[in-house]
């Protein structure tokens, strides 16, 4: 059961109110500008109407013209009705009045949101892969969904009860989701074996040989700290302040904690060799307190330093090492290259932890877009020219395909791209806007709840393609949310990252500017539909993406094996207990079973089962001792089971109370 604390839901989110106000005001100015621009450019040369900039301006201009026409028609009808009333011609007067009100109502209710040039996967039909799949299991994208990870009654931006606090996140479940993802992406039955397999695969791919992690090698965890700019935090302790930006969706601190636990306790990485942060921003107090309490020797990066608060200043490289492949033609002559932070060069491995979100300029934001915070300039506005909507939010200025897209350079860069050990995407609390608070999803299996998911892959193109399909299906006009993923050309960068056959004329992606173009970075395709969510490897029809769904046992997540629906973890007996308690579980099929006990904070206490077991009823006794044989104190504990069958991984957990 999801026993979470309930909080009142807020009124309309402040950022939504600001957006609506902006939309109303900007509609008039944009309409005038678009109309003048269209007339000035097209009247002298009608062929210009086919230009991309004119295709973007035309819908805005036409909408503004219809808006003015409606106002003019209603005003004319009102005046005519008044004239007929003065002449006692009441029937005609009433008809004119009705026409005036109808025209006015239609005008005022018209949608004045910025035009998004909506598209339905324009340029590619479903299940038509592009590029070469990557990974131990090529093209595999693991999707773990567990509603128990989040508090369904959470108010994401309630001050003191934000989505990012412990009361709204089940650390035990999130730990298990990370563990399950690692095993599924590597094909291993233990976390330790998964890490070894991933390090060996990565190092062999980089030409270092099939070697494991070497003691002393540094690892950089790149987070997404979107909201941590000036005015949103206290300069005395870096605590988040309460304003309209409080509770913006960004990398979950509890996911980072799970990854730190894995790196230190399972992979054997020394704390001092781990760096965490978004070097363009700051680490909030609530994140630092959660992480530092358990891992005091990890390096917590900060843009400005704040050494008195335990942060480490992110140092910039002296020279540029990221060269944009448009060579100034799109981004501008002053934006041909960027310096990146030293830690990216110093680290041997990179773990990029973005949040699955929509974006008002790029359409979507995941791994590639998260590196807009990895260069050393004060902001990333100079890169917006390489996106779909270059200036105004949601207003497409570069629609369609085969345009230079800056994300491809970031994905293919020898440091920011190649050093990624794996791709882990935070989809626990997702948003329809890069600086928006989390929203609940209607799509099954979310069913008007938080997304409560993680995605993991060894293929950077495949995982962003899957993320795009989810965002594109959910964030629509009919859903009442920002439809930024619908912008035409949003997935253009995925086409180009997958195959050079889709590159723009005159563009050769070479982000090191060393004369060596990037090869295919992975495989891109779209699923068959938003209900079945199947790709070519799921259908057995091609060598594209495999969406590997991990089932939970609550009957909420969609399962790849119907037998999982028959599995259940029984309540322990007795409960509460004093000395020992029995845990029972029936197996509907032979499986690899792991049964563990955790503290309420998610720390491992005791491993009870870790073996292959036959089908049938099984029982195990916990005697209230930890793995060292020491008695544990009174308190609430969580027992969690993972059952791995031929096609399904199934996890579930329950609580028990020990009273000494």
C-alpha cells in the first residue's frame, strides 16, 4: 500500500500563470511582426513563401489576421444592430446582435498560444530503424516503472513538502529500480557482476581492452540542477527559497543517492574519486545534506565554490575542446567553440543523469540537452540557434529535418559523449516544461499518477528516441499541457545522430575539429503506438530498439510476462515480531530469487535469499540480525524480493515492525 502523507493541492502553478499572461501579450506583438515580415519578404518574391522562416511566420500571421477579422466583424454587427434598434426593426437588430456576440465569443476564445508547428513524427514512419544499435544487448532500453517510488498525494511545490524531499520518495524502491536496471542492461544476476560487465564493455569499446574498473579512476555524475540560479537559493546555506520556481523538475536527489551507494558499496569506487553536480549551477542544501550524511568524502561541485558549505569549485579548462560543426554558419561567428569544465577531462567515466522533460526551445530535453550546462559560459543562450525554436518559447523558426542540430555535436563529443559509462534517465518526476513543476500523466500505465520510472541504456540514441515517444504521446494540446514535443523537427537530431545519410548539406559532424566525422551513435526509430509501445526488436521485425519493460507485482505496470500477475509476496508472520518472523512467497515459475531486508532509509541490513529456486511455495525466517550476525534495533524494516524469470523481472516489497 502507498501510505503517504497527504497535502492540499495548489491552485494553478505560478509558472503556468506567467506563461498564459505572456502568451496573451505576445500574441498581438508577434502577430503584427509576423504579418509585416511575411508581407515584406513574400510580396517582392512569392517563392519565399516556401522558406522555413516564412513557414513559421505564416501560421502566426494568419491567426492574427483571423483574430482582427473577428473583432472587426463583431464591431460592425454591433453598430448595425444599434442602427436597426433605433429604427424599431427589432428582428433584424436581434439577429445582428446575435451575430456580433457569436463573432466576439469565437474571437476571445481563440487559442492565442505561440504556434508550435505540430508534427506527427514527420519524416519517418513507425518501426523504421535508422543507424546501428549499440549495447551488450544492442538497442535495449530498460524501462522500470514502480508507482511505489513516489507519493501519489504529493504536492510537488508545497513549501517544506517539495517532491524532492524524503517524505515523497521511497528510497528502498528507488534503490531497487536502479539495481534492476543495471542487471537488465547487462544481463547479469547480481549488481556486482553487472558493474563488472558494464566497465568491461565500456573499456573495450573505447579501445582500452576488456578490463574492469581500475582503483583511482575518477567518475563524474552530471546532474540537472535547472532551478539553481541566482534568486532561487539562500546565499548563506544554499537552501531553496520559496518562489514561483520552487519545486522545478530536475534530477532527483534520491536517484543520485542510489547511484552513489552502488558506486561505493558495489562497484568499489572510493568516495574521493567521485564528483557530483551540475557545474554551471549549485547544489541545494537538501541534496547536499542527503548525500553528504552518507558520503562525506565525495566531491560536491559548485559553480562558485562555497567551500565553507562543503562544495568544490568547478574549474574551467584553459582552452576550447568542443567545436561546433556548423563552423559559425548557424550559431554565429563568435560561437564556433566552447571550453568545458576540467572535471570532464579528468574523469575516466561519465554518468549523465538528466530528467525526462519537454523543452520550449528543443522540444524535449534529456542527455544531449543536459550538456548545455557542461560548457563554461554563464548560460547556454548561444546554443539556442541550433534548436527548433531559437528565440521565443514554442515558436518554431527551424522546422523540419536536415538542419544543423547542436545536440549531435554534444552526443558525439570525445569527452561529453564517448565517456558515458551508461545512460540513466530520471523519469520519477517529469514536467512539460524545462522550468516547470512535475505533472501527472494520463497515459497507461501511469493512469493519472506520477511517472515513477527510470530508463537505462547503452545506446544514447535509442534511449532518447524512447523518451521522445513518451513525451510526444503525452504532452499534447488536448492534454492541456505545453505541447512542445509536437514541434516539427524535434527529433531531427536523433535522425542525424543515428545516420550520416540524414545530415544537412554542407554539415559534417566533427565536434573535435580533427577531420574525423562521427560514426553512427546508435539506433533511432519510433514505436508502433502509445498503447503497445513496441519497437522492431520487440516485434521481431528488425534490428532497431528493444523496450525492455520491467514488471512490478502490483498489477499497475504493464507486464511482458502474464505469469508475473500470479506472483505475490505474502505478509510476514508474526508482525510485529520480537525475535523472528517468517516470510513466504509462491513462485509460479522457476526463477532467480533475491530477498533482502533494508532499513527504512534504504540501507542494506540482511540478504536472506540469493539463488535459483523451483516453482512452488517458499518460506524463509529472519531472526532480526544483520549480515554480520548482530541484532538490529527495534524499528520498521522493509523486506523486498526480486524474481527474475526467462522474460520478466518482478519486484515488490512490504514493511515489518521489530519490537525488542
